[in-house]
C-alpha cells in the first residue's frame, strides 16, 4: 500500500511521542531501555499495518450500528502496543474511540475523501488527540496546590506580598489590596 507523506509525518510524530514517553523514563536502566527498543524494532512491521486494517474495515461501513460493532470487535483484537495504541488509556472508553472514529469518518465521507491513507492519517491524529486531551485533563485535575486548599487566605496574602509580579508595589499598597 502506498503511504502518503501526511501519514508518515503523523506516524513519526505519534511514534516519537510514545518513544519519548516510554523510553525517557527508563534511560538509566539499559536493560529495560533495550527491551523497549527491541520490541519496537521487532514488531514495527507487523503493528503499523494493523492501524490500516482497522481503518479499512471501518471506512466503508455506512451503518452506525454495524460500524460500532466492527469497531469494538476490532479494538478487542488489536495489539494496542505502546508505540501505536488506538486505545491509548483505560480512562478513555472503547465506545468513545469508536464514536470519535464514526464522526471522523462521516466527516471525511461528507468531504468526498476516499483515500485509505487519509483515513489512517486522521485516525492516528484522532487517537493522539484523545490521548493528549485525556492526559491534559488528568494533569489539570491533579494540579491542586495543597497549600491553597489548607489555608486560602494565608496563601493569597503571601502571594500578593511576596510574588515577583507585585514587587513594584510598596508595602502599604499591598496591604490595601488585601
């Protein structure tokens, strides 16, 4: 199958993102690092075509119920390896993944797109977007400063009095502001 440059770029970025996510933390453990590298190199040729197979199965299916049935079945059978997961996080349901692909493929069909490579490209980008958004949401949910929670008034006073942004104010102005 001929692969478009857009798919190559997306796949490169997507794979690179997961390489950094998984390899950077184990950079000091050569044995674990080697196992990831060997797994990537040894399975790359068989894993990447699975995304195309997943997309080809779904892209011409115009019935939403059948689409979702095929999608869910495919996700169960997909190897979902760390460097190209269609189902990247347990916090993202498989129904969400299938719904996203249904809407995506409907949009592509409405625009007259028929290229498998384009569908694969958008599938990769959609999976990455889901993944990054889920992590961003988790990050924001975990971004609670406990010093603020314990004593909000003391934190606010300290912030206004000591933060660099407020150094241009004289002490009296700072106290007037609080």
